[in-house]
């Protein structure tokens, strides 16, 4: 697996292409890429302790926006590596970049972006990003002490 593609991503997870993810056009269905990205986002949330809203007074992430740029078609069989990183952070949200690399193709197969908003699930409203979560992102991304 070419690891240089994923060097800038602090969270990288493996995935295996399943036969059932293929569609009538003999490639992995487009929606499945979003599932791969979702798994990488969840792994990132677990690393920063933001996967369970109950740990932050009911505040957790909610997906506001996501997109995918398909670069190469994936096919069965294949092993993938999906990287996740935060590229921007604000008082109530952050932007993630995602990168999906195919072992078989030795190339980036897709790149994605997702905007996550802090959401108070108990009250059904937008919230501020918990300070502990912001600190965890800064630490994981190597931004501590950066102005």
C-alpha cells in the first residue's frame, strides 16, 4: 500500500472491498465510497473522544455537508486504506478531508470533504464545539500552540 498518499492523515483505517458492493456496471457503487468515508470519520471521532454525545453533555457531531471526488473505479477484490484529517476548525464546526487509497491500483481512488457541526442532541439545536474536543483535534493534528 503506498503510504505516502496518507502521510498527512493522522487517522487511517483499513477496509476490504466486498463482492456485494459492486453494482451492475462492475465497479463499487458510488454510495459505498461514502460508507468508507463514514467509517474513517467515526474512527477519527473515537480518537478525539467525540463519538458518543453522552460524553459531552449531549453534544456530538452531525453531518452538515459531504462530497466525494471519484478518481478511480474500485473493483472486487481490493484492500483499501482511508485517511481522515481535520483541515479547518471554527467555534461550532470543523471540516474533514478524507482520502481513499486502493492497494490494487496503487493510487488515490477518491477524495472527500465533510463538514461536521457540533449538535446538542438533547435539545435539538446547534452547539459550540466542546473545548475538550477542540483540544483533542489540535493535539491529533499537531496544531497545539499554533496561533
